[in-house]
C-alpha cells in the first residue's frame, strides 16, 4: 500500500512534471513566437529606420533646396520691392503727367472748340464767298461771251462794211468809167460820122452788157452779195434763196438773205 501510495505519488509527481514540461513547452513556443515576432518587428523597425533615414535625407535635401529657393525668393522679393518702389514712383510721376496732360487736354479742347467754331464760320463765309465768286464768274463768263460775240459781230460788220465800201467804190468806179466811155463814144459818133457808128454801137453794147446780170443777161445788176462782192439781179438771187441754193454762182461761197444788199447803178444826169 505504501508502494502504491508512492507510485501514485510518483505518478502524480510525473503527471505534474509532464504538465510543467508541457507548460514550459508552450511557454517556449510562445517565447519562440514572441522572439520571431520581435525579430520581425526589429526587421520592420530597421526597414522603417532605413526608410526614415532616406526620408530624412530627402527632406534635408528638400529643405536645403527650399532654403536656397527661400534665399532666391528673398532676393526676388527684395528686387520686387525695389521694382515696386520704382513703379510707385513711376506711377506717381505718370499720375502727375496724366493730370498735367488732362489739364492741357482740357485747355486744348477748349481752344479746339474755339478754332472749330472759327473754322466753321470761315468755311461758311468761304462757301458764301465761293457762291458769290461762282455767280460773279458766271456773270463774267456771260459778259465775256457776250463781249466776244459783240466783238465778233462788230468785226464781221466792220469787215462787211469795209468789203461793201470797197465794192461800192469799185462799182462806182466802173459806173463812172462806163459813163465816161459812153460820153466818149457819143462824142466820137458825133465827130466821126456814120463810118464809125457800127463800131461805136458794138462798144456801147459791150459796156451795157457789163451792167447786166451774168445769170439771166436781161436785167441790170441791182444787188450784191456782201461776203464775196459779186453782183447779180434781184430776181436771180431771190430765185436761189427760194430754192435754198445759197451759194454764190460765181465763187460758190455760201451766203444768206441778210448778206444780200441793194445797189444802185444810175447814170449821170
């Protein structure tokens, strides 16, 4: 019984030891797992530290770049401040110039208004003057044209009068010569007797023929054409005027009814 009790006690002690071993084994496994977990955590921490180191280096590089950029920006800000100061001074100067130019523009505008008003007045006066000048010019042109026409008519009248006077003088000279020749012939007839009578009659007839119209040879010349001086009887000239054949039969120079005048070839008393 004692041995059984010792055996039971040994078994109980063995069971307790087995339970302790199992407990220790479980604790060991848990310790191994904790060690593995800690090693993983260490590795993770080392990776994180390396990453943090890289991030720190990158941040430091970025910070250096930022410091450089900050310094550059500070320089730029200083330059911008100086530029702003210059711009403010330029703005003040421009504002002063604009104010001066505005005042000058106002003054010039008033002057321009006055000038435009004066110019409008001058234009109106010039337009009225131009209208008066145009009317005066038209009147002067009409007067010049009328004077020219009057001068032309006067010149034509003077020429016609001169031609007419010359032709009248020639006709009178021919008439006087014919009259003198007729008197001589009559004297010769009276002095020479019947022997020369036939010859004298022929000369008389020849002289009388010169007084006849060259167209009809029947009527005496009693009209002349002023433009050319040729003479005909009134009947032949009126016939040509009625037939609108208004050209001189001798020289074919044109004439009108106003250019035909009466002449009188009368014998001396």
